[in-house]
């Protein structure tokens, strides 16, 4: 088995999927993925191969070396990468999508030339820092602040759970620049911060899964940030952040849809081979139904994700659909891994097989990127409840 049908793809999207699958197989064979997961090591080879092939610029304008791709193209790419390995999708989302697009949309031409173009070539890596120890879902309550001092901002505070910050060269950091703003989010700005600047300390946080892209705590202690590194207008960051939300949700959904398909594949292959009571367990109706349920969940995850991307490409307001896609794809992904583990019995629970990794990695989906409770709040609000 492999990824589900490519029905509805353009010829370019079909070629993209084939080429990404080859690239992922060559640079990250299964044994290497297991090794990276065990060691908590970052997938540098695969990321560099993506950069070399030009994929980091998929959503970027040609003038910066990009491919001017569509949202559906991005969904095809992320689904494919995450099907191969969930964390490969995350490495991609973090720098070119979460952090990089803020520089594209809000950075000066000088910042784009000096940092964005090298990032798209794989020479620099960016991470995105919003969450703080006291502030997750309630993002408008962040405390990290920056005050203007001559030609610089002076940055103090802490960020928490910042994916891949330990390998990042630059950080896109959400800070408070007007402490008296009411409501507080009208006083937020975005700063582009050198991850190796004096006063920046980055420490890893141990987590259940996502070991290779792992997540970090960042301390900012009187960090001087040149004023030219302000992204967009001072105190206008909230609006800038809201602009990226639909894309973030559909991107997370695409990763969930890809990972879910891998869970179906692993569990089905195992069930066909595992013999109990004289027959493969896949012939037991109760197991076959579990596998059918996994297939349904994975199919629904990708259908809702593709349709949402198509709506976004058509310029239709898709706030409701992106929230739905994020909930459905991430919950179906985790449920596929959970059912897959049951199908595989003790083997699913053992570290000898990959299902436990899919189970651990997929558990993040309903928590991160705006938890699924927050997505349901958004859906309920848009329903005028
Ligand atoms: C592995 C990992 C990687 C991450 N990477 C990044 C990153 O790169 N950059 C970044 O900025 N952040 C990152 N995050 C942070 C992530 O976005 C937050 O964890 C997430 O937004 C939830 O915030 P919280 O963990 O503080 O939970 P809390 O906000 O404390 O929520 C706890 C629980 O309460 C629920 N809850 C809270 N408020 C409401 C409400 N109003 N209505 C209903 N339920 C509610 C939540 O849904 C959740 O179930 C990452 C997190 C993890 C675990």
C-alpha cells in the first residue's frame, strides 16, 4: 500500500508527490528515522535535500527563488512528507511556513534579501515563538516585552515549547511593545531575533513524541534587537498573526492526513502477516473492521483538508473549514494510531515496531497550533452560538 489516490491532482502535483517520496526514501530510510527518534536528532539530510530541490520555496514568489505554488500544492507536499515521517512535515512547517511567511509578508526588502532568500536555500533556519510558560491558548496574555532604546529594541522574557529553536538561526518572536495597550493584543509586535545573540538561551524540553524536531524553552535577557528587525508595524502584530491562521490550520491538517495513511499501511501489512488460530488476523472480521475504520478516518482527514485548501485557493472565506479540517485530521490521525496499536497487539506497543512512534507523534496534533478545544470555540462562534 502507499498514499491514497492522486485523483484530482494536476500532472505537476502527481510528479511532486512522486519526487518527494523518492527524496524522503533516499534521505530518510526507516532505519534512519528510528535512529533519529531514539537520539532526538534533527533530520538535517532530508531538510537539505528539500532545500536543494527547491521545495522550501513552494509558496513563495519566484522573485525570491520560490515556485508560486497554491495551497493545494502545499497540502500535497505536507501530506507526502508526513506520510513518510511526521517530523519531516514539522521541519518544513516551522521555517518556511510559520516563521518565514511572516518575514515575507511583513519584513523589509532588505530582510527578505539577506535572510529569507538564504532560508529558502536551506542556509538558514527560522523558528516561530509565541507560546510562553503562563500563556498558551490565551495568546493575548503574553508577557515577553521589548522596549525601544536608541536604534534597538531591548527584549526580555521567556518563550516555551518552541519547535526546532535549538537548530534555528533566527527566531520570529511575538513581543509586547505597548504595555498599556487596551486590549493588550493591540500592543504586540513581531521581532526577527538572531538566535545566537547575546542574552538568548535555548534549552530543550522533553516530550512524549516529536523527538527529532523537539521543542524548547527560550530565555531572553536584555537581548538587543536592531529596529530594522521589526516585522511590520509596531503594535500591529495581532493582525499580522491572524492573517496566517487559516494556512497554519490547513497545514497541520495535511500533516495529520499524511501520518494517518501511514498508520493504516503499517497496521494492514501487519494484520495480513500475523497468523493466530491458523489464519491471518486480517481475516477476523473484528480486525478487518478496525482496519476499515482506520481507512475511513484517514480518507475523511484528507478529503476535508483538500477541500479546504481548494476553497482557500479560490479566495473563499475558509475560517470555519480550516478549523474543522484541523480538528478532524488531527483527531482522526491519533485515532488511527490508537486503533492501529490495538490491531497489532503487543507488537504495536513494542519499540520494535513503528506504530508506537506514530502514536506518540500524532498525540500532539489535537494540542498544538491552537488546541482542538480552541478550534471548536472558533467553529461555535462562527455558527453564531
Ligand atoms: C511539541 C510542541 C511543539 C510546539 N511548538 C510551538 C512553536 O513552535 N511555537 C509556539 O509558539 N508554540 C508552540 N507550541 C505551543 C502550543 O501551540 C500550545 O501548547 C497550545 O497552543 C496549547 O497551549 P498550552 O499548552 O499552554 O495549553 P493551555 O492553554 O494551558 O490549555 C490547557 C487545556 O485547556 C484548554 N483550554 C484553554 N483555554 C480554553 C478555552 N477558552 N476553551 C476551551 N478549552 C480551553 C486547552 O484546549 C487544553 O486542553 C508547541 C507545543 C508543543 C507541545
